[in-house]
C-alpha cells in the first residue's frame, strides 16, 4: 500500500443529503484519507451541522466559484496528494488505494478515476464512436469517456473534475486552478491538466479508482450558454492559439458549436437554437477573447492572475 498521504477536497453548496452519503463512503473505505476538507459556499440547508459529525476540516466562504473554492481548500493541505471529488458522489471501498498507486512512479503528476452514474453496476458502460479516454485536441475538443472499464491504468491528457487528484507540490507550482474561469467554471479542470502535462509529467486514468456520480444534468439556459462559450474560448486561446498561430480558429469554432453527436448525447445537454441563444453565445465568445488578452504565463507554465 502506498505510503503517500492523501487529502480530499469537497466543494459544496446546499447538498446536505448528498454530502452526507459522500462523507459516509469516504470514511467507510479500507483506507480513509489523511485529511478531508469541506469548502462550503454558505449553504443554508444544515451543512455546517452535518459536517460537525465527521472528522473533517470545514471552511465556510462567500464565494460561489468552484475554482476559488478548490484553491482555498488547497491552501489548507499539507499532504502529498490532493484529490477533488464532487459533493454528490459515492466512492468505492478501495478508491483511495487505487488513486494513490500510480504515484509510485515519480513522473506522474495526476491521477483520475472512473465515473459511473449513481446506482449503476460496475459493468456499466456506454460504447461510443469516439472512444478515446481523456483526450485533448489542439482545436479545443475534449473527449472524456471516463466510464470506460479497463484492466490497467493508461496515460491521458485530462481528467473529469468530480474524480481527479494531483501531487500537491506540482499543483501549487502551476499556481493551482486558474480563477479566470468563472460562472460555471467550464474547462478549469482541463486547463490545469494541460498545464501539468506541458511540464513533462504524466496524467494517469486509473479505472479502479471508481466512484458513482449523482449527475442531475446541466441547466442549459442562456446564462449557461454564455459561460460555456466564454470559458471554452478563454481556455482555447490561452492554451492552443499561440502555438497554432491562429491556424486552428475555424476548427475550434466548429467543434465548440458542433461537437461530436455522441459527445452531446452523453453530456445530457440540450440547447435549442434561437436568436437569443446566439446573442449570448456571441457575447461569451467576445468576452472569452477579452479575458485571454490579459493572460500572462511564464515559461514553466506557472499561472498568474490579472489584477
């Protein structure tokens, strides 16, 4: 068993019942984490009283930003590995053991696990035409497929945000998560993975580090469309536009507004085209470009936030 220490950070807001089941699963594992930190964005549903029943650290913050909450939690850790899970997940009995195993290889910077719908059997899997796992393309397209069962861990480009972990010292080295991802914070997890990969480290998908996610779908109102477009544009321009010298702008726009059909079906996102939706998408595109124009990065990939 790995001798590395593990901290788990859970960001929550008004999901008291889900959080209770999540914490119960963490402390029912063969090896409990060395530290669990709950970062609460001022819940009003009894979350503070619930957390007192568990041996966890509790941070109450005013921010309603997933990215800021993740970084705040990171500041209160000292463990070798920092894992992030959602408040509405249930981990398997040996999740912590399997999430730590790949770190015995010193070239590994992060490990992500398998994610199944809540209540699904471990054999559950939806085969898709685009079956590559955790692949990031230089036109901005990202393929997940993190329900895929494999016999052995494999190297990937990125993780899913509800089941990911990183070496603490390396996550701090790149400046943590980029707080310029706002609103729904779409692509903040992928961005961190891309920056770590460019430092020359490996990211490993460990299918045995399994959890079940109570995925409730995404709200696809005009606000969601705006933040999706704004954050994805910022992510692409920050990470790929300079290297491509602008040659991939059209493929990026095509993939952002027309991703693979089975990718859309799995995500559960349904957006009905309308003049108003197009206006919000255009505004998000423009604001994403503006945000990227302020971005600064040093040679080793460290992240500096603009004032």
